């Protein structure tokens, strides 16, 4: 091994970042660039894959220069927004259409047809996933049906998630995906080593267009020297939520983390046990090393940081994201206001892709502080719904480790502890997604022997303990559940 640093490319929904880590987890250099969000029609969310590549490369080059050159980089890890699909031409290396982002709902009708045809039970049993536009399989099918170039290219067509796209560009043509991302497509059985032929046939996705499924840690290729200045080994790949689970050191069975980014995602480590849910949770691959898999049970919330962004950019009720905490503290309670944040449908455990956001309980005494507080409270309520589902599936939480940009809000962290009735822990560095990718890359490159050894990378945490009287807690939960029944599930 040459070099002493680990480079991570952290490909989020709203930005791309490149970070150089020391082997003890200290961040040495960071560069970040915002990504353009495109909403061509209601329910559609797109990215420009070329922009993703160009800004990622620019950020990587910037931090490599600050680190003293590519020869000082021992390993590269990539973590990415999951389920987002990129389609490109193998010959030109150029995308043939805009990337379809995980939030996109254009395949809702296709998902309804799959459910009506009776496929959902089989799909959940085999893949761990429910039928929803969230996942990649129907997105790939949509591209094949609606983008003429996808059919015309034939064997030249390449399909993949964002880490596949970046590896292709970095290596000059290596087409791979890691097991954690592959498990989000609905084209891979949870216990299958490769793409499932029956699932490929069901979704109508050709195998030749898909990448090879590889480990989450281990050297899978090297970067083109002409791009970064040295043949840096790519030794860690993982979806962002799996990477955050590892970065939060949830390496033992039962340990649970929640990441509050654009959406919010809760994962519980299930060890080598195949995760099975009877309560609409998801089974997913957490990581794979030398062919051996660790699994997780997952609950997905579609609107978290995106809700705060919407309050700021579309409604104008806050000027900055940080103002949400100030306003939440400015009133003693929600004043009877309920905010159901179904801006992109509702995720687990409800899975209502067509649900719309609702604000109720407004009076002349309602202020923007009440509305913002109710929006903030919806984070804890959605997590409480998931807490009940996890417990019913035999994965009860004993504590919760939180991270992501939104978790820096002390009011929200305390509200989570209060409503869940659990201690909530938050590391000093809340950007644990990139840290998890660094841990995986370090193990993959032999810098650390195991992920347990790599736990020296990380920071101390702050602990929030429950401090809400039971009457207030019960009243809030009752208001939330009544709102769900009436406005989401159509019940009296």
C-alpha cells in the first residue's frame, strides 16, 4: 500500500462532496458542490449525470491537490444516493437521458400493475422490498420503454446506480455495483450472489445492461491515472444509508441508526440473518466482504431535510434551515397544528406513494412558529411509527444513533428522545455517511484488518435522554394517528 490518506466521494441528492481522511478518521480536506435538482413534471425528479460526474471529478481533484497529490491517497471509497438510475452508452461513455432520482414517482402506475398482478408478496419475500416507485427496477424499465436510445443501443446500453456511473467514469469502463446498492433494485434476491433471472424477466431489464455485483469492501479497480494523477485503488462502495450505519459503528446485531438527510432512513443491523418483515419494513444488504453478507432491516421516510428546504424555498416561512430550531422553541407546543409531510408520498410503514401533504388544525391564533414546529414534530412521529413496526418485527430499539445534516438540530434530537422514550446519541461529526465509506475503503485496501478495527475512526457522541411527561406524549401521538387515519388512510 502506498499513500497514507483515504479519499471518499460522497454523492448525495443535493450535493457531491470529496473528503480526504486520515486513517484515524480526522477530516483533513473537504470540497463540496451543489447538484441541480430538476422537476420537469409533478412527481418527477431528475439529475444531470454529466453534472454529477464533472462536479465529483472537480471536487476530487481539489482535495487531492490540498492533500499534496494523488500519491498520498491510499484508497478511495464511494457512497451514493441509492435507487437513482443512470443510463449511458458504453461506447461514448455519455448518458442518454437524465438520471431518475430515488424520489421520482413516475412509475407509480407500473407498481400498481405489479401489485394488481399479485407479485408484491413474492417480491418482498425474495428481495426484502415492497413494490414502490422508490426502487430502481421500474425506473430502469421506464427508461427502456420511453427513451428511444435505450432500445437502439442494444448491447451498448449500460444501466446502473450512481456509484456504478462514477466507477465507470473513474476507471474508463469498469461496470460494477456493490451488493448494498444492488439490493435496492428489486432485481437481486437478498440471498442471491448475482442478478435474479426471474426478477429480470418480471421487470423486463436485460442482464447485459447491468453491472457485475461485487463486495462493498475490497479492491475492485483502479482510477485512471490521467484523471486523478495516480492509479488510486477503489476499495469501498456502499449506498449512503448502509455507509452511515457503518459510520455510526452499528456493527452488532440490534444496533440502530437514523440518518436525517433529504429523507430519513433508519437501519437496524440484523447480522447474517435474512431480514423478513411482516410490517412493511425493508430487508437490505448492509455490507458484503469476501462474499459474506451482513443484513439490515430498514424504514424509509421520504421527507426530512427536503421538508425544511420546502418551508424555506417554496413557502418562505423560514429564511434559513437553522431558523427552524429557533421557531420550534418559540412556542410551547404546536397549538393544535398537525403537519403530515407527504410531499413525495409516504414511505414505511405506510407506503402510500400517492399521499399528499396535509396541514390541519389552523386557527387565527396559528403562527408560522406553530407550523414550523408541527413540521419538525413530524420527524419524531414518523420515527415513532417505524419504532412500532420494528418492534413488531422482533427488532425493538434500545437506543437510537442519529446523524445527517438535520440531526445537528438540538430541538429535534431532544424531541426524538421524548417521543420515542429512548436515549438518542449523536456523534460530534454528524456526517457519518462519508466516514462509513472511509471505513469500508480502509478495510478493502488493507489499512484496517476489519470494520471493528476501523471503529477507531469516529468521534465522541452527545446523549439526549427522554424528558416529556406521558400525558403530553400520549396527546401528541393521538393527534398524529388521528390525522393519519383521516387524511392518509381515508378512515373516520
